[in-house]
C-alpha cells in the first residue's frame, strides 16, 4: 500500500487572498490612475498565486520502500516507530517536547501529522515531524512498506 498527498493550501486561504487583492484594488482604484490600479492588483494576484502554489507544493509519500516529506526522503529500513498525532500531539512535538535537531515539515492549516523516528546513525535528525491529512494512513503505509521490503 503506497500513500501520497500534496500539502496544498486550503480553499479558505484562496478566498481570503482573493478578497485581500480585491481590497487592494479598491484602495488603489480611487487613488491612482485606473491602469496603474489594475496593474498593481494583477501583480498582487500573480504574487499570491505563486506564493500559495509554492507553499502547497510539498508532497508526503510512502512508495517504493521510501518515506518522503518535501525534499527529504529516507529508506524505510532507516525508519523506526511511526506515530500518528492529533492536533495537540503535533503542537506538543513542535513546541515543548521538541528536539531542535528534528526535521520539520509543518503547515498551519493541517493540524494533524506523524512523528517518524529515524534509526539511521548517520542522520543528525532523531525524528521527522510531518503534517498530513491522514496520519493513520501514513502509519499503515509505512508498516506495509516495511513488511513488503523484508519479504521481497
């Protein structure tokens, strides 16, 4: 069982960003010449789209014997315990119980996530803390991937 998801920005951010750009346009349309106001609003809209697409680009995946979180990836043979975390668990692991050496891929609009303990002695990160929409599915995919790796 493989698992993959993109950490895309939620719809409400797109709505709020569009309303912000519309407010910017409204403020400029009464203060500057109309073509300039439209140009500024178009530039702001392009910047917002680029920012949201870039911020939502990271992918969390378990496939082909590898766990990936954003640009980082590690073989499942170097993955220890994988724990599904609720919102409070993620908040604690990223806050009071945090280790400064941990690899973090967190998004504020995704409250749940997983903690992936790393057993590779060459890796400086003791664990990865990764936001995701379905942490239980990630845990299951890692367990199945490890089992398939041992038997195959």
